[in-house]
């Protein structure tokens, strides 16, 4: 009886324990559901991969991801295939033929009754070999096709560098937007402090309600500017992702800061000499000139006689077991005489293309000179702008501090403080713009000299 009672108590105790555990699990499940419901956006945000990018990382990533760069890589493959096709015209051409037929032959004379033989079977197996022994036109076409591969490769390199420069500038624009957000946050914090000061002065009877209202209006204006700046930063990030060629389902974090990076001093003549030596656009254009000259030569060489050798060997017969061997070897020399003036027209057209490429080379040289000069002038000017803007920011902060002190002691209204705030905001924007202009000029100079890899 005692044992039975103990078992019952243990059973009741176990049931209570199970009930408590079940209740705890149920409450925990409810808590998880509530947390999931209230924090769903943050949970979704945490699933987005984070990508940290420096300026160099962004520029390097664009080389492998940007669709335009990949398109020019395909054009290199296409140009190489064209060169292989032209080279194949200089190699032996071997072909085979196998046929079987049944024929009737006319054997009668035209003066009497026509006579047609009974059907006869014919079988033939033949191999043919053709070789261009000498064709100056084909040789020049092959050389032109190889020059086309070099042009495609250099054009792809130009596209790479242009893409790197574009991504670098977009990266800087995003950094500028980020710096603008930080500046607007500082303005909001400053206006909150000034609003608090105006409220305290009003409570002490040393300021009016107008001063408090004016501080509130200024605070709301700065909050509005903060929202605009944050939107600009988000849009800049989207543009950077698009320029690189990444997925939009990624959270990009910029690791670099927009600061003054020293640039070695160089004279205009030194900068131009470096650009002429390194600019891929100039090298590519010279290859286009060479391609046009070789194309012209290949057309003009069509007037030169060409020699072609061919031969074939095979089996022929009425029955397969009775087939006999036959062969044929020949050398053919082709001499162009008259084609109605078509070749002359194509030669004249090709000669014009050669002159056009020469003019393009001259134009590219002018463009390179312009880009280098503009980048150097902008760099020198931006360096001075940064120094002036930083000094202006120091003075505006001093002006703001003096205006706050005057307002605190009651010798001035907060109009002076509001004006000083506007000066500080303008000075901060000037510093940001100066740093952006300087770094953008640094990228432009590196691009104009063909030295983006050294940036």
C-alpha cells in the first residue's frame, strides 16, 4: 500500500514535471514567434552578404565582372578565329569523295536512229589535295588578320582601363555621398545642442519663443538634408554595384576614406612623355594603322600572279572488285587581267582607310595631351582648394563658437548662431568637394598617363 502510494506520488510528480516542461517549451516557442515577427526586417538584412571594398578592390573586381570588359574579351577570341581562318587558306586542303551511279550513254549518230546503251554501274573513290604555292594576297590577308588580333587585345586593354577609371570615380562619388551623410549628421547633432541651449535660455527668461522656434526650424531643415544625403549615398552604392557588375543582393561597405594622398610632382613635359609611352589607346591606334596598311597591301597584291598546285588519286570501275587506279597532277598559275575596275575601286577605298587611320592617330595624340594637361591643372587647383576649405572650416567653427557664447550670455539672438551654422555646413561641403576633386583628378591623371595600375 505504501509502495503504491509512493508510485502514485511519483506518477503525479512526473506528470507535474512534464506539464511544467511542456509549458516552458510552449512559452519559448511563443517568444520565438513574437521575436521573429517583430524583427523580421533585421533577420532578412542579416542574410544579405557583406562585401568590403577598397578603391583598388573595386577597380580590380570590375575587370572580371563588368559586362563590357567581358564583351571585348570575346572579341579577342573572334579576331583569333579570323586569323586562324586566313592561315588555313595557306595550308594544304585535303578532301575525299566517294560516289556510286548508274548511267545510260548515247552512242548513236545524229544522222541515223539514236542508240542508248543499257544502264551501267560506275563506282569511284577519290582523294584530292590542293596547295596554294604562292599567293601574295593571301599572305598579306593572314598578316592583316594577325594585326587584327593585336588590335582586339589592345582595345580590350583600353576598355579595362576605362572601366577601372569609371569605377574609381564612382567609388569616389559614393565616398563623397558618405562624407556628406556624416557632415549632415554632425549638423543635426549641432542643431540639437543649439535647440537645447535655446530652450534653457528661454526657461531662464533670457531668450524668446522665436529663438526656440527658429532653432527647431533649423533642426528640421538639417534633418531634411540628412535624408537627402542618405538617399544619395544609397544611389551611389547602387551605381557602384552596377559599374562593377555585382549582384544587387549584396551589402557593400567602403573601406577607404577620402583623404589627401600625396602625388609626386612632375612637369608638363615629363607627364606627357609618360603618357605617350604608356597610353594603350595610342598603341591600339598604331596597330589599326598597320592593319589598314596590310589590308591595302593584300588588295593591291591581287594583281600579282598566283600559283596553285593540285592533284587527285582514286579508284574507278564498273564493279567494285574491278576498280582501277587513276590520278591527276597539275600546276595552275592565275594572272589577273581585267575585272571591270572592281579591284581598282577596292584599292582606292582601302587607301582612303589608311589615311583615315593616320588622322585618327593624330587626333588621339591631341586628346592625350589635353587629358594630361587638364588633369595636372585640376590636381594643382584641387590641392589649393582643399587647403583653403580646411582653413575655412576652422574659421567657421570658431565663428559658431563665438556666436554660441554671445547667445548664451544674452548679448545676441540666435540669428547669429543660425548664420554661423550655415557657414559651418557650407565649409564642410567645401572640404568634401575639394577632397573629391583632388582624388578625382588623381585618378584622371593616372588614367591619362596609362598608369592606373600604379594608383
